[in-house]
C-alpha cells in the first residue's frame, strides 16, 4: 500500500501499463521502421469540432522504455499520486514474446522499486483498427500443456519477486480474455499445480470481463475485473437508436464513433457489485482515433472532475469489502494512442492524477 497519503489508503489502486514505447523488429516489419505507440500518437489530428487531438505528453515527454530513467520516473510519479502498482501487459504467443524488454529489465535490475503484477493480453494481433480485420499479424494460439509449462517457467522469476502484488499471499495473475482459453479450468488447475510445485502457495487468477454474468470460479479463476470499456466487443452496444444514421454521418465526415464521456460514465461501472470477487476498473479517458482513424471511438469531453466522480464510485463499490479485496483497477497508465492515460499531457497536466490523490484522501477522512 502507498504510505504517502494521509492515513490508510481506501483501496489498492492498480493501473494497467502498456510497454509499447520502444521499437521492435516485428513492429518495424508491420508498420515501418522505428514504430512505437508514439508514432500514431504524434500524427493524430482533430476529426470533428472540439475534438481534443493530439495528446502531447508533458513531464515525461516522448520517452523510450529501454531507458531505466524513464521507468523510474513513471513509478515515482505513480507513487506520489496514490497508484500502488502497475499491471504490465504481457504477450506470449506459443513461446514467442513481444514487447518484453522493458519488464524484463525491471525484473533483472530491481528498479524501479515499485510493486507490479502481470496481465497476459492473450489476443491475436490483427489490423482490425486500421481497416484490415483479416490481416493477422501474429496469432494467439494454445498448443497445449507443454506450452503452458514453458509459459509458467518464463513468468516464475516475476511471481517470486518481492515486488510482485499478492492477494492472500498468492501472486495476482490477470488474463485479459479468460474465455478464449480452450479449457480455462483445466489451464488454471495446471498453473496452480506448477505454482505449488515451484514452492508458491498458489496463484490468484483474475480474468478481465465485460459481463457481470460471468462467474470466475466456474472457469477456475479467483476473481474478475469488470471493464465495460470501448473495445471492439462492446462499443456498438453503446450506440443510440439512431446508430445506423449516426455512423453514416460519422463516416461521411471521416469521424470516429463519438460518445460524450459524461453520458457514458453511468455505464462504465454498475451501481453495485454484490460479489467481492469482481473488481471495478475505471477509465479516465478514451479516444483511439490516433490508432484507428474512422474505425475508432472517442469518449468526448472527459475532464479530471468527471473522472474523479467515476473514480469515487469505484472506491465506494469496494469500501465495505475485506481489506485484501479492496482493489480498483485503472485502464490505463499510458495507452497514449488510445487517448487512455493518466500520465500528464499538455492540456491537463497532473489533474487526473490529482483527482486520484484527492479522492483517496477524502475517502480516508470518512
């Protein structure tokens, strides 16, 4: 827990973290030499009146995650404002890892001295957001038990690191698409056995879900993270009754799908979470038009004050739970090309981070 705030923090705050800020050969091949998340971020442009683009980073600049100074600066900033841990996206494709260098250097160097956990982003990479949904860049496959064993062995040094986030003494391992596992229960049972054989108490499996009807224990998971976020799975469900007309207009004017942030806040989280094993996930902002163009979606008009209201609701959802289950996730720390970041930009500076810190302080006074 973060001790820089007054009193005991209201909850453990874990922010998802994207490692795509350094060039890799695969991205060079797919998108051009030197491609990183900054490539799309920097070339973004407004697509409708009042559209806030581009988002330009402030304090941390256009950093390179191969530099330890950049990673340390991120962690120091996160700690200052009440973030307890980063949840690093991790990519494993039948033994092939992508974007693994920043986290592996964090692990090997011991710096930054900041808690972390891992989310296996187990999805096929395609060109869907670029208008080429049938273009497979790299496919997510599940070859079987041997692959799971190799995957576990690759992550074991992280699970045993003293900085790793644990729930009830178990390393928290998130899986982005739990239902895509061919046999989720069999998979988690195997991983649990591997963990115990390696001397761990167990693993604490958390699956990301956009449905409150999913029961994690049915698939061998301990908990779920509720993300009712604008992904390609659920973005059309937000459209109004005139969605066909509005999408036609948006296409004609080269616009992404647009929703007002203030109006979608009530849909991002439920009014109540009756089960302790479902954790809320808040979203400060979203606009993936830099990456996706007309195929994207923008939550227009996000402000730090609106986000603070959203974050406050998430804290209320978990405040009566046992301390170990008072967890709020944030998507995300630094997904700049999706307009989804807590890191300071030139327009709002530290205001989103200050909203988190101030709301945590306020909750502590109650």
